[in-house]
């Protein structure tokens, strides 16, 4: 009898211990869940949600405000806006101090720079599972991997097109040779027929946004499959010689030395520049011009007649900051960007969406510029997204400086390109 009492007592003790330990672990899980609620998360992006000048900023504010009102965790996201030309430097500086945002926006061209600078962490498991839930997402998981990991998801797709005034040029140029001729004929006094900015400021964006599609049109590229710089090719020389032709034919002048992409867009909107190459993401700003009724867009012309240059495709992406408080909660906000409803808002702001189903929206089909949006999408399909190396920006600046030497200081194109390529390849 005593043995039974002892055995019963031992079983009771074990049962109580199990229940208590279960309650302990349950409490731990509950505390962990609670730690994911009510977070104040910081989101770094180049757009300013307080601005009403750029329709993209208005959409951003709507998305963030709606998430803050409706997310089930009572999280709050606060946007901190950083100008795009200073973004990478500021983010890398913060990471070096073991600081930074919970959610970070990164331009695809600079993604490797962020990875090398420690601003972003891998989110492969989150991303792969989420992409599987979006069959119309225009990017495949494997295409987004860098060294086997997914660091960010593009929330838009952009390409770069030729913008022109239809009252000056009734039809877009069929080739670069035609562009040189017609732009030169129309230019006069302080009015430029066509401009590619050669400034090395603002990451040399204006120069690279034209140099890349044009070198591909000539049969070349920036890098080979092993990452070696190969832009010092006959194709690269051909592009710089084309720039010299623009100046020789009076289509553009020495003013191009100091013009950044923002300067050129301002000039185009004001009517002092008659044509330019610029990204589709800038359409909303461009169309605020008083000349909007005569502003048209077309694929960037190539060296061959009737053969547009292969599209340069890039995109803004979202990732989880290296020092995010809670990666899972950061990704919860990221997912909100990709709903069909929010992607539709981006398209209404003339931003090409990352989800194909948006184009089936009847309201979208009724937009006045629907055919233009479709043209951009179809042109983008002729290109590809590339994740450039971490030192891409430094290389771009040196290439713009090389172009300045060739166009305005009469340095031989091959020599100028060799100098940059040798510098770049010697580091590898």
C-alpha cells in the first residue's frame, strides 16, 4: 500500500512538473509573441511621404498610413527620407556604427554595395515562401539570388526610354544616326536638341542610363560572365564616338559636362531641352510640365535602323535592415507593399508594377496613358535586371569622367576606356 502511495505521489509530482514546465514554455512563447507587437519600426527610402510634388510620395504615404492603421500587430512604421544621391553612403555609414533602419529600400544597381556595406540581411526563407504566393510576380526567386541568398524584393520595374517633344519631332528617331541629325537641326541658341548628362555627380546616373543600353546595342556590355570589365571594347568606343557626334552636330553642347539627370529633366520640362533619355519612374514628374500635351516616349533608339537598344531594366527593392529589431515584423510590412491593391496604386503613379495582374484591372485600362504603360512594359521585356558589383558607383563615376575627356578634351576613346577598365580589373 505504501509503495502504491509513493508511486502515486511520484506520478503526481511528475504531472505537476510537466504542467508547470508547459506553462513556463507557454508563457515564454506568449512573451515572444508579445515582443513582436507594438514595434516602432524605421523605414529608409528615397521618397518623402510629406511631399505632394511626386505622385510616388503620395502613394508611399497612403501605403504606410494604411499599414499603421490596419496591421494586426499594432506596429508603427515611420519613414525617414534620404535623397537618392546620398542614400548608399549614409546607409553604409550607419551600418558601420551598428545602426540603421528596420526596413531599407535599395536600388537594384546598388544592391551589392549594400550587401558589402552590411546594411541589409538575407531574407531567403521569407522571400521564397512569399513569392510562391504571388504567381503573377514578374521576378523569379532564383533570379533574385546573390551568392545563394535573397536580400531584397523588387516592388517596381523600371526601364529607360527616349522622351521627346512631338511639336519638335513629329516621330521618334529610328536610329542614333537619325537622332544626331534631327536633334542637331532643331537645336539653336540655348535650346538643346538632345542631351546625355556627362556629370560625375549624382552617381553619374544620366551617363550610365544611356551608356549601358547603347553599348549593348553596339554588341558589347559592361562585364563578362566572370565579372571582368569589358566596356573598353569596340562597342564602348562606338558609344563615346556617338557622344562626340552629338556635340559636333550641335545637338548638345559643353553644358552636358555639368548636367545631372535631375538637371536634364528640369530642362526638358521647361522646354529648353527637346529630347532626352530618362527612366519611366520619372514620368509623373515629367508630365507635370506645361508641355505635357506634346511630351511623348519611345524605346531608346539603337545603332541599327528600326532596332531599339536593348532595354536597361532596374527596380527599387525592399529588404530587412541588418540591425532590424525583429526581421519577421519587418517582412510583415514589406509584404504589404506587394498587394495587388497597392501595386495598382503604383501603376496609377506611372510606376511599372512588380505584379502582372495589375494590367488586367479595368480602371487601369481606362487610364489615358494605358498604351504608353503597356509599351514600357513590353520594351522592358527586351532587357534584364542586373545586380552590379559593390564598386559599381565608383566605376560609373570614372566612366563619366572618361567620357568627358573624350568628348570635350579630345582624348582617344579607346585609351580613356582602357584606363578605367585596367583600374577596375586590377582590383579583382
